[in-house]
């Protein structure tokens, strides 16, 4: 059996993701699709709006065959580390290709950009360094440097677009890892809220859908944008967790934690650097809501996403010391599989170089303990004896084919 | 004007405390009574069931003239440190005497015990050391050593009784500080729940009263045991804070904090020693309630009180490193005063060797920052934008005489 891989967060799983999984299979000619998915915390430095098992079940119900958890250390890292962890896991799981959605829509421009940045690395870094001195943010400096290098030439990927940037990181990661995994891309549909996939089936952004949830829109009203299985699962988790999760919901715990650490100690957490700890502490002292808090802290230099990643690490107690010890994924934590997925894994078992973990109790190393810690803190912040879920939930198994 | 001092927690202020304040004045011949009171956390390692301002107002309404906050570093320390901080503050505030309630009821036995333990210190310590080797708790070892030294002799204080023990610590602290402050004691009434003070006025223990609150008894039903002002203030705080505070209420925050720190890091907090950090972490993982948690951790060797003090320090983020830096009280934080109290303080101002602090913003040193941190964490754990109270509440001033 042949497998292709995708890197996902499914926050939530919507029609665009359905399209992505189907196209990945088609384009790669693979028999099954393996998704490596962030756990309880996401790359933008946010708690997932629904727990990882709900998001896994949504995916398995709509075309994904295996869901693997991207360990916290990669899932909440900067894009290059995030990509490296994900691509390495997909390679370990035996995928012969991976497929990402991009604004670009074809793979050649990415390969051309990779070639350019590999050969011109020194000049590129110099421009970035110079630009940062002017006080702009790191992402902005990257962008400026890239534009300078590609100016006047054609055929390069447009790395001002968010999905192109992430896609580029995947390709660069595969290249650096010297991995035989083959990159593929599909045209991303649906920047807008109502972009149609096929008549009557529309694509909305995950952000747009989450906003609709938090503004109290009925889940059934969102049926044009989500598979019916997603709606059913979202209704279940909404009732179990008494609402969805966002930073505002976790703000009492986050604020308590920031005040308890005090400004000095905050600087030991991952990504918290350059004197921002005082600002974070002062803002927590003064702000009754998360929105007021983040407005006090973010700036041109420290983007919202970067601040949120710091907050995620403070919340999870993830220190710079821990981050420095992280090298490569050490296990494949199986969150769920379909019948097809199980058949594939059984066949591949001997070829997979990492242990396949089905129970949290088997995560004994530092990387695994960190995953358990982040997950139990997420569950504890939701409240009401849900913490033990991390230890007791087995991989989700969907015995019959999807109900999409 | 002449002042006498008392050391209190007022958790809550009841008829026994009314009696104590009145008798202290009578016995000392003082014009006013100064209470040094624990803030949001108490010596038994518990959050106070009502905030420090409510407890201050109860005291001022019923016979106490000045309330000073015992800094966190002393209020939550072992008895000898607790006593040292309290007696030093009373001395600084200009008290010529202090008066404690004891089972003993007269001061001579304490002075005789002090004499004995001062001269036989070495033998005493040796016995304690030997007893601890047998695996018993520190308080039990102290007790054994004392019994061995006083065996067959008469006239010593009975240091098996809790209030006698605390009283002995005060006297020993005054002695070690070489303080001119004169120790006084009154007979403690009311070990039982209904012990009468005068016809129709009964004394219940603070613990008994708190249990009654938490079991949902109507506050007005407790009027035989509490001054009417206490009942009024308790009704107010109960409504403002949506109930009273205990560890069960703070358990979600405590549990989150323990899980976030992980077992290794727990050992850096004050009083957390001897490998108990793994037990604390494991118990937090498994226990959905505070009662279940404490039952898993406490033992003959680690008493409930000792564990609770560890938890208080973990909750407040108070490290061994911070504790080692604590020497002497650095300020007098004024929580409240009556008209009488104000007149006294105005007259004494120049003689008081420590700064008198009325606003949290003026607490700039480490000891003061710790007080602010502990108080804001207490308020944040109660919830609902009450945190700023620590910064905005001025000392309570009762302009007219008490309404007892």
C-alpha cells in the first residue's frame, strides 16, 4: 500500500480539508492519506478550539486514514521547526509523498525558490540581518530579503502568501533532511468565506468558522461549510466541554500563571526574549480580558502570533532549556485510524523506524512527557475532571469507511 | 498612649477573639490593642476563608484598634519564624506588651520552660535528632524531647497543647530578639463548640465555625458565636466572593500549577524537601478533589499542616531561594485602624523604626513584592476582576468606636 502525507490542524475540519485529503490521494496515486496533526496547541500559539480526539474523529470521518500527533515541541514552534517535525514524521510513517495546499498551486516555483535560497543563503541572511536592525519583525525581514533576491526574475514562488510560506518550509525541511519524500501541492481554494467547491458545497476559512462559533451561530447554520460528521462531532464536544476553547476561556489560568511567575522568571520560557517579560507581566496585571491583554503586548516588532507562542509556552511551562534539548521526533503517537489506515500500519510496522505509541503511559522520554503535560494542562483548564482523558483515551478507530 | 499587641488570623473573628482583645487591654493596662494578622494565607498553610480586608474590618468593629499585616514570608512559615516576624512587628509598632491565649493561662510556666530550654539546648536538640531518625514527624520529636527534659519536674508549661506551643514560640522569639516587650497570657476558653463566655454568649472554634459555613449553615444561625458586626461582614463577603474560600475552591488552580511545574521543578519551592515532590505530582494527577489529594500525600511523617504549607508555597511560587533571603520584617503594612488607633499611630510615628505602608504600590522590595504576589494570586483564584483590590484598597478606617 502507498501512502501520502498531509500536515494539518483541523481547527475545525471543514470542506476545504475534505477537498485537500481527496486531492492529495488523487495527485499522489496513494491508497491512503496520513495526517500529522497538532495536538491541543497550535502553531499560531493558541489552544485548539476542540480537543485533539474530536479533531481526529472529524478527519477520520471525512477521508483521512491515519492521524498522528505532531509533538508539542514542533507543533508550537516557529514555521521551520514545525515543518521539520511534520515532514520527518511523515517520512518515518512511510509516506512516499506529501501534499500541501498553496496559493501557488504548482510545485515548480517552490523548487526554483529552494534552489535560489540554497545557493544564495549567505546574501539572503545578510539582507535579513540588515533589515532586522531597522526594527521590523522577523517575518517582514524574511520577506524583504526574498523580494530583493527575486526582483526582476520570474517563476519563483510568491512567498508573501501564508500557505506558500508554509509550503516552502515543508519543501526546505525535506531537502535539509535529505528525505526521499516527494513534494506535491494543490491549488488552495477559498480565501473567502463562501468560495464554492462544487455547487452547494462552499469553503469557509477555519478562522471564519471559529468566529461564527464564538459569536454564537448555530452549528447547523454552518452546514454548507462543514461535512455533516464535523457538525455532529462539534455539537458533541460543545456540550461536553461547555463551549469551545479559546484564549479568553483560558485567560484566568494564563493570568494566574504569569502573575505567579513574576517578570524575571518569565524570561526562562521558550521564545520569551528581549525584555518583553516585563511588558507581559504588567499587561496581565492590568487586563481583565485576553483581548485587552494582547492589545497591550503586541506591536510591529512582536506580532500577535509570536506573542501567542510565548503565552503558549508560559502556559505549558515549556522552558528554553527544554526547547534546546529537542532534536527529532522520537515516536509516532497514533491518535486514530480507519480500517484502511490500520491495514497500512500493520503492513508497514517493521519498516517504521520509530515506536508507534497508542497509550500516553508509554511516552516515557522528555518529549513525550511534555506532550502529556501540555495536554493535561489544556484539559485541566477546561475543567471538570477531564484531565484523565489524556491517559485513558485509546486511538480512535473507525471500522467502516467514511461517511462523507 | 500605651499599646499592647496580639497575634491573630481571625478566620473568622468570633466571640473568643472579642474576649481576647478585651482581656489583653485589661491585663496590660494599655489604651489600645494592635493586632498583627496574617494576610491571605495562614500559618496552617491554607488560604484564608475571607480576604484580609474583611477580616480587618471584623476586628476593628469589635475591639481591635490597629491591624497590621504579617508579611507572607512569616505568616506561612513554621511556628518559630511566624512568631519571630509577629513579635518583631509588634515591638516595632511600639507595643510594651503582647498577650496570647493559652491553655496554661499563666505566664510563669512559660518563663520556666524558656529557662530550661535555653540552658539545656544541646541535650534537647540531641533528643530531637535521635527521635527524628525513628521516622516520626518533627512536631512529635519536639514534644518527645520536651517531655524527656521535664519528666518528674513540675511548673513547666504543657507544650502538648497547641496554643501553649504557639505562646512558647512568641516568648522564645521575644527572648532571642532581646526585645523589651513583656509577655502576657490569658486562659483560653472554648475548646468546645458551645463553651459559654457569659450567659447567652458562646465560644466556638474558628474551625467549627468554618465547617458550619461550608456545610451551608445560615450565617444568622451562628449569631451566638460571632459579634453581629462579624455576621454582617461575612454576609457581605460571601455575596461578593460567591462563597467562602478553602483549598477545594482553589484546587483547580493548585492542580494546574503542580502539573505545570512537573515533579522535578516542585522541589525548588519553600519547604518542599526530601523527595515528596513526586508524591505531590502523582497525587495531583490522580485526584479530582482536594480532600482526595491531601489524603494521598499526608502521612505520619508529613503532617497535613506541613503539606499544606508546601502547597501554599507552590501556589504562590515562593521558592527556597526567596525564603533564604528573608531576614526581618521590612515595613508595617497598615490594613486598618480605628480613630483611637490613628491617634496612637500619629503620636508614635517618629518612634517607629519601619516605614508605615498604606498602599501596595509603595511595597518595592522583595518581601513586599511577595506579599503583593500572594495576595493577587489569591484574588485571581477567587475570580471575577477582584485582583486590583490589592492595589486599590486603602487601609480601612473606622471613625467611631466599635459596635460590639
